[in-house]
């Protein structure tokens, strides 16, 4: 086995989780960690130096793989620097802060013949794979209802405020769930409408910490996504993951959880499948089916699964065309919602 020499950039919550995955797997060899400030590394990782300069680290260490986990506004430029240096790239979502930037990164990855993998962690979650499969089995058109509202305080609220210096909640988190919608319907988005509201004086006047988008697809499917961050967000509004079609519905029934718990963001607990068929007396032909998702992976385990896919994509030269295109399309939808909020108009795609 040839270990990929890996440079990890950004050591926030997701960056540290990915760094742990690289540290724990023989498929990877960490050659450097880059962060703007010195932080306390997890147990077992104190052997690595934290370097302050990404460009210098890239030039000196010549990694096979660069893992980019910084704030969104630096994603596109760092990805292009890594690709030009001859490295494959794993990059946390969103791929960029504009569609044009995202398309430039994808085009450069294709030109350089390097792998570009975007951090859509739900794609590697066994339970979410079942959720998408069950929804597609129903057949469309679909009504797709999803949200991820997070009540945050202390350090979590500080992180959210930093994120909102450049990216709203419905863009930062929305790309995950809009990507799932695109997988389910497999249809082109037609128009997007958004609404948002600023619920805190601690963020910029032109930013909102609660947002809601509605997207209409060419096959008649519709989806909505809702995201809010902050100390004022209701825990009751935390979790909805639900898909309906003429033939029934499939829903993730999550156990009660703290919205600030990162493990709760991906945990499914149970998937309920409902069939709409009625018999001659007007009663349901089939009872709802509950699929228990016990022993599903936690957050750090999911990061390992995601990075194993990165390794496989590089070693087996997987075709990532649809993966990259989906990353651009989900970003296009979420940025259209952001534009709709700011212009107070529906955006046609």
C-alpha cells in the first residue's frame, strides 16, 4: 500500500476530524498541518508541527493530497494553488463562494488530471444512502423537506459568526441537503426562491442568520431547506428530513438530540417508509415500515469513510465527473436562494 502524503489546511472542527482520519489510517501520511494559529492537537497528534503559511508548506512539502478545511472564502484559491502544484484535492463544502469560482476549480482539476473531492459527508453515510435509495424507489415527483437549525452559544456561536462573515447558513449547510435532493429527483433545478432574516445585532447588517429556500425542479419536484444559527434558534425546529411522492413517503425519525452536537447532524436512528396504496375499503394496503439504523457511524467514523473514498478515487482513478457537477449544481441552487433573499425576487436557472 502506498500512503498518500497529505497536507491538511485548516484545523477547525471539520479540519481536526479529517486530520484524525488521516492520522489513524495507513492509507495516508500527514506531512504537514497548516493553521493560522497554534492550537492544542488531540492526543497522539502532538508529533506534528503546525505551519502558518500554506503556500510555503505546499512548495516545500510537495504533498500528493491537500485537504482544505478553511473558511469558504479561501476554498477556491487554495484549491487552485494545490492543483497547480500537482496535488489531488479534498475540499470541505462549499466548493467556492461563487458558481464561477467553483467551475474554475473543476475545470482546472480536469485540465491537471487530478482528483477533486468535495466534502459531502452524507454521501458516505450508510443510513443516508438507504434514505436516498428508498426515496428514489417511490418514484417522483417529490416533495423534499429538510432543515438543520442549530442553537449555538459560546464557542459554537463564535464559529457561526465567523462563518457568517462570508457565508450564510443556507449556503454553508444547504449544499449538503440540496445535493441529496438532486440525487433523489435526478432532475434539473428550474427556479429558486429564498427568504431570510437577521436575528442578531452581532452579525453584519447585510447578513442573515436564518434562511429558507424553495427550489422547483424540471420534473415537477419541489424542495425546501431551512437553516438558522444562533442562541435564539429553537431546539424544536432542529430536525426535519422527509420526502413525499404520489406513492408514499420516507422520513428520517431521529432521536431527541442537542442541535449543537455534530454527531446529531448525520444520525438517522430510524427510517420510516410509508406506502400510499389503498385497498377497496380505502385502508392502507401496507403498514409503515421502520428501518432501524443501529450501529451507524459517528462523526469521526464518517470522516474516515469519506477519506477512504478519497484514497479509492485516487488509487483507482475513479470518474468523478458527476460528483464535481453535483457540487457545482447544489452550490448554484443555494447561491440562487441567497440572491433571491437579497433581491426579493425569484431566480430562474
